[in-house]
């Protein structure tokens, strides 16, 4: 039995898949298995996965006949996984060589209430690198669930090492959610366990316009997650307001200001909007212009944009 199972869902990214796979196989913790779940890709991407699997006996490829989304793909990988620890990596992201060793050592030194250890990530966007925001949860943090429910800090799933027994207890990914599925899982884990922050860079997170979090499906996924959390959110107006804020932000990104305004009104029924909420609402119609300006400035190499 390997020490760590790495699950990598992949869908039609032959140009980045090899880079992601290479970063897993280069881990200093070499006692691992890598399970690539091809989520209904076209032949070129499948051939990349098959070629890598022929080179290294630690790899397996599961091929789905059609795409079921990242939750379904990850669940297929988890059902095939055999190790007591599990990590996830998307096919366009990469790990630093010590990722599994650093987090495995931290998790081994922690108590049974710690479900996962996670590290820092470098965000790569438009060719520029910066540190991704790093929430600091601790093993004795009794407010883990409240913080997770309020979206107080974003833990990137690709920076985490998770105990398999915890996933068996709380359930796998919700296959009805095609985006925000990682947040849904982390909130379910936080109901019963705590997280351990390891302040060391372990991954590179590649952000791009085609990501699922920036597509319309992210709205449906977030709303499904909110419906599941309805009793807890009803008892915590501040947490419910944070979810409305994120939906407003996503709606403006998608160029849907009328729906964003409806979300703002829904938030007003829950909490009194802060000055920043009014500012966001008023400036919201300009958001698509801001995004286009950022892309243009990036192409021209003139700073990071506003």
C-alpha cells in the first residue's frame, strides 16, 4: 500500500497535463500512487495520460466515456485509491517537490482532530506570480466550522493533504455540484474536524479565464451548496451575507448586473450592508470593463491592472 494517493481529474488539457504529472512524480515523498481520471477527454489528451502511465508503474489512468464534472471524476479516483492519505491536483496546476513530504510530516505530528494539513500557493495569472491569500487555521481552532461557513479564507484543495478516513466519514464530493465542490467538501469536514496551516509554499495555482469558478455553472454550484447549508446559514446572518457577496461578485463577472442587484437586495434582508457593499453594488456595472482593462494591460505588460 502506498503512503499517499494522488487523484488528478483531467479534461481536454493535453498542453498542461504533462507538467502537472511531472510535478507529482518528482515528489521527495516517492511512496505514492497517481490516479488520473480522464473525464471524457478527446483522444489527444487521453494519449498524453496513457503515455505517462506507460513510463511509471505508480500511475493508473481511469477513462470515463463522457464528462461528469470534477466531482464525479475525483470520486472515481477516490474509489480506486488505496492509501491512508489523499491529495488532489488539477491538470493545469503543479506542486513543488516537497509538497507531500512537508504536509505529511505536519499531519503525522498532529492530533486525531486534524483532518488535513495545507500549505501556501503561488498564484500564476497572466504570466505573473504572487502569493495566494493564506488563511491560518490551527489544530486547536474551535471556530473552524464558523470560519469555513463564513468563507473566511480560501483553502485551495491542491495545497492540502487529507486523511482518507475523514473522507469516508463525511462523504465524497457532491456530484451535483460542478463548481464550488471543494468548498462544499471543506465545510462538511469542518463540521467535525479542524485544519492545520503549514506556512510553506507547496504549489503553483494557475488561474485563467476558462476556469470553472468563472463559468455560469459556478453560480448553480454555489446556490446548491447554500441550499444544503440553509439551517446553518439562517442561524448566522453574517455567514449568509458573505455568500450573497460572493454571488454578487460572480454575477458581475459574468455580466449579469440585474441578477447581482437582486442578490444585493436579498443580502439587505439579512444584514445591514456595509459601506463597501454599497460601493460594490454601485460600481458593479463597471466590473466587466475592469476585467477587460486588466487583460489588455497584462498583454501590454503595463502593471497588474487596477
